[in-house]
C-alpha cells in the first residue's frame, strides 16, 4: 500500500494540532489531584434539640385559681423535711392558748367550751354565723410572749365539722394573715403590699376555699375532717415577715360549724 500524502498546505495545521494536544496532556499531568468525595459528615454527632412543650404551665394565668389540689403540691414540703420533724404549736385545744384572741371576730357567736361535737379532749370551739357572712378570727395579741416567723411556720392545721349538718366544700374560706412591721396583729396594718396592685377591692391575703384544701365533697354530718393549710402553697399571698393571725369566713348559709385541735406546724428551731 502506498503511503497517504497530505497536501503541502495542511502540514503546518497538523503540526499545530499535535503541539496543542501534547501541551494539554502535559498540563493535565501537572495539575494537583482533587480530594476524593466523602460522606463522613453524615456520621457526625448531631446536636440534641429539645422539643417545644405542647402543654400549658400548671398556673399559666396569674389571675386564675389553682386547678390542682394544693395538698398534693405540699407533699414535697413534707418529704423534704419529714412531717414527724415539724413542731406542733397549739392554738386551740380545749382552751385558747395564751397570747391568742377571738375578739376580732365579726357576726358570729362563739362558744369555746362546746361539748356537742368534740374531736379530742373535753371541748371544741363552736361558731354560729349570724348572717351569710361570718368571720371567726384568731389573732395574736400584743401581749403575746411568742412570735411566729413566716420562715418557720409551715402550715395551719385543724379539725372541722358541720355538727348535725353537712358542710359544703365551697361554704367556707380560710385565710392566713401576716405583717412586715409587727410580730402581732394590728388593725389596719398596711406594712404588707402587693407590687403592681392598682386596686384595693380584693383581699390582700388569699381566701382559700375548702375544695382547694383537699375537701372535694361535702363533709358528712357528725364528722370531723383534718385540714392542713400549707403556707408555701398559697401562691397568691404576698411576702411577709410574721404570721399574726388567721380567719374562717362563711359566705353561704352555714348555721354552725365546729373547730378543734387548732395548731401551727413549724420547723424546729435547730433547723
């Protein structure tokens, strides 16, 4: 076979293409190699994202009333300290303790030596409201020899009965009162305030109904029920220094009620 001969005019073009191809190959060989692809990021530890809560807080509305039984919340207080370590200070047990008075009660007839319905001992305290609204008020007198620091008082405890009648869970409220200026009760004491309050139409200290104190149904006739008011669970109360009294208020028709074995539960002095 005879060799193929190109026209003389094509020789420079072929030479030029050959040089270009050789140069391209040379440059490719001298280029730095690219890094191999990787999927290692897939196996990296990812940050933990906490889910957004989907339930409302227990007390979401500052103006609403509690929706759970405060005695359940108070169990944390009992567990932390030990109920048997709390010191019981009697306020009424057959007789009213020294330093305490009932003279600031209103619209109620009181018998401190009643023998009809007694939880323990010889007597109980009988109260007969004269109208729908009656207040049985225990106050610490100026002559008292013992003061009660709010930081030490854990609870008010008592036994309650409607006597011959049942007692509805919404027929009575219980209120603890205190002071920042006096370790005893003083009428018109203004030392305790609530920040931001713009009206005085509401009680300064919360008036807690029986059904927020574990009484979820009427108290049957001729039955005493133990009620414990844990001060730390009164979430609408202002801060104060001394416990100076407490009262029971009837807002519906309650012909009479009986109170017995009234005491304050306190942290021992050593704690």
